[in-house]
């Protein structure tokens, strides 16, 4: 079900202080990086009512009023009907959208099992449908630097590879012809709040974001403050490092693909891999193991993985088996390396 308002575009109602705010420039740069300087045209803004997504809305209004940018933003608020305050948040988003003369709508979804995973899936499905309905090629979310930092820390804890350590991508394909973009990844929550204050608007706080019973809530309460106290601005610098890591991961993926072939391969000629650096061999084997078996990064024995990678380049000709977990073994003999999976 959809609740909708349509407002004509007019002269910007964003206060001068907000229009000149440095965060607007940074968000504009984030849009350009994600869109690769393509004129975006219609853009769906996923606005929950929090300070981050409202900062996205404010910046989009300023960019809309720049003739050289050709952005046509449309606010979409997905109402999950999971919290008593959700009705007020939806109404607040519509009111702010009306204040800034930006078309807005509410997409209602029913989350049958009430879980965050299902809510997330249905939210993106609703946003995708909204983009299709208004012929938008981009859906922009308000993920910010702290969100990125939390993602990276969780990836480290799970034992993620190079791509996972790059955190959330600035853009990814959500559906055919639709890109999900994240222009705020180098913007801190405090900076987003500052922009909202400069624009004279209030925001809603979701108590679930700081619930210590959740992974993100625990990281926000107990971990990120420690980083910020030791290295003020750590989240923003981590988000910038993530962009560099993403480029490095892409280069590494290309190298591994050229040496190991398709990720679904299970067997390789040992002589072709024996002169590669151990870390490259480990990366290539890890990629295929995660692709063709049920192992997950947090259950994979990295000690065994690197021992197998070292064995590929040593002088041993006898057959050796390295147990990675969950019944998955790497076999290294004189001629080949192969993945075997038996009963767990």
C-alpha cells in the first residue's frame, strides 16, 4: 500500500546556512562518485526520518536546485509497522518533504516474522518497486561513516576477505537498471546532525540502533566510543580507507581470477601455483572454498588454509590433507591441489 504526496519543484527553501554547509558539498561529491558524473535524473531517497537520511534529503534539495546537476529527488519512506512510534516518523518524513517541496510517498510493508532480516529484505523490495514506478536509475540511502566503520569491524571479527574488509560499496546493482548508492559514507553522524540543525529540522531516533542486544547496537555502545576517544574522527578515516581497500580488493580479485580461474573450480595444477606468494595462494583457495562449500568465513580455519598454501610452494611430494572445518579438506600432492568435502 502507498501513501503519497506530490509537490511541485520551486525555489529552494533550504536556509542559506544549510545550503553553504560543508556537508552538502561532501554529499554532493558522494553522489558524483557513486553516479560517476552521470546526470542522475530521478533519484529515490530512502528516508527513515533519522538525522542521516534527512541530511541526505537536505543535500538532495540543494543539488536539485543546481541547474547543472539535473537531480530529481523523490522521498520514499518504508513503513514496517514494527514500532509504536513508526506512524509519527512516517508523518514527520512527509512533513519535511512538503516543507522542502519534494515529492514523497510512504510504502507500507508487513513483516510477518518481525525480524530485522525480513524487514531489510522487504524494505529494499519496496524501494526497488518505487524506483521502477518513477523510472529512477538510482536509490540513495543514508548510510554514514559510523555505519561503514561498524560494517568493517564486524567483517574483521568474521574473518572476511579483502572485499569484505572494504565494507559497504559506494554503489551496487540492486536490480536491472537500478543502482543502490551511498553518498554519505564519508559523513559522520555528528556532521549529518549539524546539517539538520543548520536547516532547522528535527529528526527521529530509532531505539533499535543502540540496542545492545544487537551486533550493531553493541558496537555503537561499547566499541566505537573507544576508537573515537583514542583517535577522534576514526570512523571518517576508516570510511576513506575503505575506498582504498575496495580498489585494492578489485585488483587482487583480478589477479586471483587470472591465476585460479572461475571461483567454482575445485582442482588446480600445483606446478602453476607453486611460485605464487603464499598470501595469493591462500586468497585463491579461500575464494573457491567459500564458493563451492558450505563453509563461512567465521568457521574456516585460517591456520589450516595458510598451512595448505605454504605446502603448495614447498618441496614435499607426499599427499597432505588440511582440515578447514565442516568436513572440508584441502588436498595437496605432487601434481595437484583440490577441495574435498565429506560428511561434517
